């Protein structure tokens, strides 16, 4: 498909299409007049009312009746053509408007657009000084070159959109007019334009693919054109999916997966595009859960989701692939975003299906023709929820309908499936373990409200539902006091989420006298963790086997420490109570982190040096008041947060080196030592020339550190052990 020219699209006048549509509508009216005249003035004579009798009258009546039917068919065809032109006008105008806006924006950004649509930075518009600056700054030249490329890409996209509208209309007009039909008759079955009509045509083509038949390259291009142009339209999507049915939709998805991975297969790019377009069509059709279509489609998926879509292929009955696995595979290819209700309902239904048969997805053989098969649809849907935090929160919030024990089921009770590969002469080779990457992404998104990996965690605030997810995860993970047993896939995402709750985790760890009321606290509409320190400590310990996770958690706590030390009153005459207790609580939380690190080192004797080296490196790299997941701190705190980090890193390595020595090591005071540097920095910033206030702050931190370290070691089962 050759793309329309830039100048052609920019200068096209769509109003001519409106006139053409009006002319065809008027033509339909004129044919209707012909129909009425034939019925009222001619057929009344030839139709056997006694006005004209005999063989000639009969022949005339047959001829006029055929002419009458042609006038009716002509009306149908003319109305269809008018509808197609009107629809095409809307699509073309939309693309043209986007193109013109992109051009205007590019010009405002200093770009020049040539007659062929190429984009260049307009040096001629610069002043002499600006031009000299441009020529002597390679970085600026590069940035302007990259910007020109980005604008060119936008222009290309909108030209392709206009071309697709033109191609769609051309195909529809040829079908409506029966171009090439030797009968040379008007088309009484002509279909007009619009989303519903596009859905019916797409269903006609898709049904052939679903049944294993082939489409010509032109038909496949037409189907992709229809899919891409209308995937966001509920009317189109619902028309298409209703025609296919839920089971037919899954069979089509499986057929696309097979053709995409067929060895030596042709048109792989087209099938891949169709896969994405079908997934986006499902997203658009299921956006509103309050429709009859949605309820019917969901019910149909509940039935089709547990059927073997592989049964129709050779050997497929002994190697079942269930509909939900196919659907989860398809949905990974979408990029339009799915509604939170759809993801929540889908996840609910898949979990319900596996609870009826816990081995449904288990021990699944690696499927060569479908190498990207999502064999665990639960984790597959959870992965999608990781890109939709509202959906993830809705699904994992213990107060959501039907979700009361969902976190416990996923984090503790579920038997996660594994895969295996058959060998010719030996036993099957099992995968190295289960995978919970989807759960990890959904959990982080649900607890924080942010998409994982986008670097948007900033310490809250959190909604009560998000806090319920975070606290529920801690409670589930520490069921039976097993918080230190955490799947590898979950460690870093949990650290990301917990670092976002540093205000709450600090409060729980530092107020060691209080065991926690359980659940969450709500203050001014925000949600806060309210669990016990022992449970939190064990979960932090479980996460901390991953060096980067511990480094992140400690770095968040050190930022909180800097914030709290920076907020201590500088007045030397201030009452001691406003210094003593806050400083002690700072030390208590730091003592817990020192204890967690010590426990990791004592458990991982063989790998302790590698762990310490990586942890030190990660934590040293997380510097500054606003880095990654560390919340922003104030001006004074910003100057304190990095104080002593190098000494802390050295202490961590010394702690690992001395582990197992009979002589007690002071290195488990790494966090305490860093807080001492922060206290000195605070004193200097506040003019404490005698050092008395600094010593007071530090002594109280040390006092709290002793109790915090002891309490945490007790929670980890190391009573009295340094």
C-alpha cells in the first residue's frame, strides 16, 4: 500500500466528499420515485387487474417487475455508497486535522517541512548568534536532529492514517458497486459504512482465519485496516466479537499465534499486527461492563476459557491448551489498555476456574508451535494489571468483593504451575522453577498506585485500598511467621513498594512498644500501615536476600532519618522531650535495619561477601534527596542524607568479613555510625559549637538502636545474638 502524498493530504478538500454523499442520497430518492411510479402507474395496468390481458401483458409485467426490483436495489446501493463516503470523510478529516496540527507544532518547534513531508531544522529562521551557537554545540545539533526525526515520524503516522481511510473506502465502494461483476446489476445487498458495517466485514474475514482457511494478502491487509481503524470503537468491537463468539475469538487468537510462529510462514508481520489489533478490539469492546454484550461475552469466556482450543489439531487432545491460556497470551500483545473491571472480572474467573481444578495449568509442556504461550493465565492477567494500578488495587484489595483471601491464596496457598520439556531418551526436563513476575508487578502497582519501572514512587500518600493491599501482603507473607520465605520474583518489587511506605514502616519499626493494631489506619482520607513490627521485620528480612532490595529499603530509611534529624529543633533551650523521643525512635528503626542485615550475612555465609559488596555498591549509588524511590526531603535533610554513606558501605563489608568470628564485631552498627555523621551535620548546620546538642541527639539515637536491634533479632529468631 503506497502512502498518500504529503501535499495531497494537506491540500485535500473533504467538502467534495460531502457533496458526493449528498448526490448519492438524492439519487436514492430519485430511484424511489421510479419505484413508486412503476408500482402505481405501470404494474397496476400489467398486474392482472383486468386492464391488460394476454401473453404480452404477462411478459410486460415480468419485465416491469424486474425493473422495479432494480430500482429498489439501486436505492440500496446508492444509500450504501453515500454512507461509505460519509464515513470515509470523517476518517480522512480526522487524519488530516492531526496532520495539520503536527505540522503547526513542528513549525513552532523551529522545523521546516518540505513538500514531500520531510522535516528539517530550519537554520534560516535563526539569528546569526543562534546559528553560531548551533554550529559550535554538537549536543544541540543532535537534539535538534532527533526532534526533527520525531516530528517526521508523527507526520508519517498521520499520512498512513489518511491512506488507510482512503484504502478502506476504496474497497468498500468497489464491493458496494459490485465492480467486476459480469451480471451488471445493482447491488441489493450493498453494505454502507460505519463501525457496525466494518465489524460485520471484519467478522466475515476473521471467521475464515478462525476456521483455518487462508486470506489473500489483500484481504489480510483489509482486515488489519479495519481492525486498526476501529479497535477503539465499542460498536465495532462488539459487532465483531458477537459474530465470532467467545469461543470463536479464542480459536482465532490461537490460529494467529500458530501462524505467527510457523516455520517458513509468510506474512508474519501482518499476523503479528492482527494479533495486536484483535487484543485492542477486545479492550475497546469490554470498556463498559454495564452492557448486555459485556455480560454475555464474560459468560461465554467462562465456558470457552476451560475448553481445549488445541483439540482440533493433531495430538491436541493429549496436550491441552485451555482458552484462558490463549486469551492471556493474546492480551499480552495489546497496547490500548484494558478496563479495570474487565481485568478484575477476568482474573476472578480464571482463579475460580483453577480452584475447581488446581492442576489445570500445572506441569504444562513447552509448546514449540506456540513459544510465547502464557501457560499460567493467572500470572498473565496479573502482569496486565501491573500496567493498570487501579485494576490491580481493585483485584488485590481484601475489601473488594470476593477478594478477602486472594492475597493469602496468591502469596501462600497457591500451587504455582511449572513447565517441562519432553526429551527423546530421558525423563522430561522441568523448568527451573515457578514464575511470579505478574504477581510481583500487580502487587507493586496495587500497593503504590504507580506502574512499576516508571520511577514515580515518591513516598505516598496512599489510598486506604492501596494500604490494605500492602498490609495484606505483609500479613499473608508472614503467615505462620514465615515472612523471610519470599519468592525471588517478589523481592525487588516488594522492596519498591515498601520503600514507598517508608513513613509507615519507620513508624512501625521505631515504636517498638506498640504491637500494631492490624489492618490499616485512615487519616484525612489516606491509608497507613498498622501492623506489628515483628511481622514487618520478617518480611523486610525476606526481601533483603536481594542486595539491591536491601540497599533500596535502607536508603529510603536513611532519607527518612535525614528528614527527622533535620526537623529537630535547633534552639539549645528547647525542652529535651522534643529531642529525646524522636531521636530514640530514629535509632530504633535503624537498629532494626542493622539487625536485618546481620541476619542476612549470618544466613548467607558462603555468599556474604558478594552480598555485602553489591549492597554497598547499590546503596552508594542511590544518593541525593530525590533518587529512585527515595521520597523528597527538606533543605537541611538534603544536606544530611549522604553523610557517612561511604563509612556505612565499609562497615557493611566489614560485617560480612567478620561474620562467624568469635570476637564481636562493631560493624553491625553501620546504620548507627551513619546517623552519627548526620547528627554532626545537623549540629554544624545549626551552630552547635559546643557539640552538646549533637551529643544529645546521637546518644538518644544510640539508645534507641540498642532496643531496635534486640527486638528485630528476637523477631528473626536470634535472641541475644550479635
